[in-house]
C-alpha cells in the first residue's frame, strides 16, 4: 500500500493517470474504492470519474454499493432499520452478481440501482453502464470485508483503494449529512457514533487489503 493525498485536482489527475495505465488493454476495468462512512469515497469516486471522462468522454462510470441497501420495508420486517448501513442491511449477493454482469456483459447496457438520500431508498435501474464504459469505479463501505459474499468482492475488482479520513473529520461530515436529511443535531450525532461508528470499526480493519490508501480529506 502507498499513501496518496487527495482529492485535490492535482491528486485526482495523478490517480486518473494511474487508472489509465492499469486499464490499458482491458476491455473493462473495475476499480473499487472502499472506506468508512464520511471518509470522502463518494466525492473521490465522482471526481475521478469526471477526470477520466474529461479525457475520454463516456468511458468511465461510477457504481455505488449503496444501491443495494435493503428496502426500508424489508429492514422493518427484519428489525434492522435502526442500524441501516450495517453490513447485513445490504444485498451482498445481489451486489456481487451485478459486478459479475458488469465484468462479462460488455456488449450491451447493464442497468444498476442508485441510492437517493432524499427518499432514503435504492432506485432500480437508474445507472446505465454502457458498452463504451471501460472503467467502472465501484465505491462502498464493505468492498474489502472478508466474510460472506463480500469475501468475493475483492476478487471481482481489478484494483482496490481505501479512502481514509480521521474519525473526527468523518463524524463532522456525517452529522452535517444526517441533519441535512432531517435529523436533529442530537439524533445525527448519536447515529454517527452509535451506528456509523460501529460500522467504521469493521471497515477500518480492512484497509490492509487495499492496493492504495488515498486521503479523503479535501485540502
């Protein structure tokens, strides 16, 4: 593992260079970006895809794991809604199956679910992975976990990065995010510590499986 700071424009450009070199000669290259809630992995993935598409339009697409959140009704039935975001509140096998499709079905469009925070639900088929997409940037919390279906995710990726940020920075970001979507500051802080924080303990332990550790602090 080698640290590289970002997502400054110069750092993003260096990361895009790395991806282009790694993807050279590949029909489709799957890059994973893992990290704890609030680490900045979505911001990094978005910036990286934009940089790649600025060079070669339409050749990169972001694929968030969050589209595989179980539906709220399912979480209610399973009595897991109060810890939404934990590893067992995702359809891990479905996510793994989609990665296999993205890898092998390059001759037609593959549709994937997104996640909308404003409705707190996955949206089926909102992401289109076109045949021209040579680089798919997969981002999510549990890409490097070694249990259950997640243990097979790392092998489905060509390269995996870990987006890292200090716990205090992550908490500030998470409280802001949760209040923006309707929670009180007190409730947002409790969720960031008691739910996101517990999940982060599992996720942070997986960074050793990454090929690269990237700073998620915006500097």
